[in-house]
C-alpha cells in the first residue's frame, strides 16, 4: 500500500499551491473539502436524511444542499451540528480511506484544512504542514477571495493555532517566500516522500 501523506495548513497558507505541484508529478491527491461535498451531493442518501431531519428549507431549487441555510441552523445549535457530523463524518472518512487505499501513485496525499483537528490524521503516515506567518495568510486570502480582514481573522481564530500545527508536523513547508521558492521546496518534498515510500 502506498505511503499516505497528509497536507494541512491554515486558511491561505498554500495547501492548494503545494498539492497542484504534486499532482502535476502524477501524485494522487484526495481533497477532504471535495469529499465533504460529494457525500451530500444531489440524490445521495445522506442528503435525503438531512432533508428529512432539517426540512425542505435546506434543499435549494436545483436539488442541491443549501449550505448557507444549513450553516445557519447548525452554527447556532450544537446538538444539530453533532447530529449532522455523526451522519457525514463516517461517510467522509470511509471515502477518504478508500481513495487513499486504492491510489496508484508512489504515495498518496490527503489535503485537509482540518487534518489535525479531526480523526483524519489517523488516515495518514506522514504530516506535512504548509506554514506562513498570520500576516501573509491574511493578505493572500484577502487578495484571493476579496474577503474582509475581519472575516479572515474569524476563520483563523476557529482553526488550530500556528504553533500547535507546527508541533504536529513531520515536515514543514515554509511558503512565506515567492512561488519559485515554493517550487524548490516541493521538489525536495517530493523526493523525500518518494524515498520514504520506497523504504517501506
Ligand atoms: P484555503 O485553506 O483557504 O483553501 P490554501 O491553503 O489552499 O487555502 P492557496 O489557495 O494555495 O491556499 O493559496 C492562497 C493564495 O495565495 C492563492 O491565491 C495562491 O495563489 C496564493 N499563493 C500561494 N502561495 C504563494 C506564494 N508563495 N507567493 C504568492 N502567492 C501565493
């Protein structure tokens, strides 16, 4: 079985910038955000259960989950949030584990903003943290999403602190420099992960 590598980092740290570069080297990447959307896609049994539980107002006209409506309900009600997580988390975990186990590349990557905050960390053998100072997280996220600094700070406050993230890392990628510097680090990371997977 392929070495499983988890990649995480705070909002705007550059997870996608790293995984895109690994994908272009033929490495299979599972994106936890995409899996989380897939398990509740239109027509899924999970979405049907959500509609039965929360009512039709969380389903939009096109049959998809109305995420904003659902978020409004669960963020003001911890019990409802727990209900939703008990439904979706096992499905997300099952899909991630299955995709990692069947990956055909020399190693497989799980990219997840909540890797360290959830049981997703048990799915991986090696943890890579993409790290930038908070000021860089803010400026890059604002530039990308056109969000206010206030919103970016609120999201950062809900995420794990930079220090605890770094403490959990097996490998740290410092993405505070230019993209050319990131390229060099990703090349070194790829070589390291190939070595680790060959040594298994
Ligand atoms: P999120 O958790 O919000 O999805 P992320 O960790 O995947 O974010 P990216 O989307 O990869 O972060 O990067 C955030 C933004 O910063 C993007 O617009 C990206 O193009 C840009 N960026 C990433 N790395 C660098 C860099 N070294 N120099 C300049 N811009 C960068």
